[in-house]
C-alpha cells in the first residue's frame, strides 16, 4: 500500500482490531484499556472521532482517538492514544489516522485539541507548545510534550489547565 492510506470512522466490527492495535503498539495493556474506558464514558466519548487507517482488505492497522476534555472551562479534545500495528509503523498509517481525526473534528465544529506526546512528531499536524498559549496540566510533564492545536480560524486557543476525562487519571 505504500504511503497511501484510507482512513475512516471506526465501526462496531473494528473494536477487536483497535484493541489489538493498541495491545501490540504499546508495552502494556494500559492504552488498550484506556480506549475501552473512554468508549464507556458518555462524557468523554464522541461518536465519529475514533478513526482507523485500513489496509487493502479494510482491516484497521492504525488508530487515532479524540475524546472530550476541557481547557479551563472551554470544551476541547484530547488526542490519545494514537497507535499503529508494529509491522505498519513508519508507513504513514498513523499520520493518516490523525489527519482524518482532526478533519472529522473540524467538520463537527470542534475548536481545540490537546496532545501529550512527542514534541518532534505532532508539530507536523500544526500543534505548538501548549505553554505558549497559557495551557498547562496539574501534573509535571516536559514543557515541550504538551501541545495544542486550534482547529477553527477566529477561535484562538484559550489559556487554562487541561482537564482530561476521568479514565486518564490526570
């Protein structure tokens, strides 16, 4: 398939594959369990914002999830987790799933996204240091690992503390 991936919203039939992606991409089941917990939380889960990249047979190989969080009192989205089956990593499957998730969020009128992740990876999607916008966490993380993205022109990122869904434990 090279670097051309098709991404789409998850379906019920994809749930075992999504769990398997997260189990194989990470050293512990914590991320797979997090996805399950977020899916069960009606305050966090937003239908249509769990996206998969699929192979030629429409089997999910990459996954990106956006769930509800808040920056201060302003609704926002948390991008996490993002995962790709190990044998498909570095092929663009993760990038495709993230682009699709962000596009779906824009289409829904969502305005802000937060990610706690690798500072060299997420700027390619437009993320910048959250601290530059007055955004922080209640826990200590490297300053450049918390990143933020505005999705809608005319709606700048708000300052404040990020409040994640309970499943994140933050």
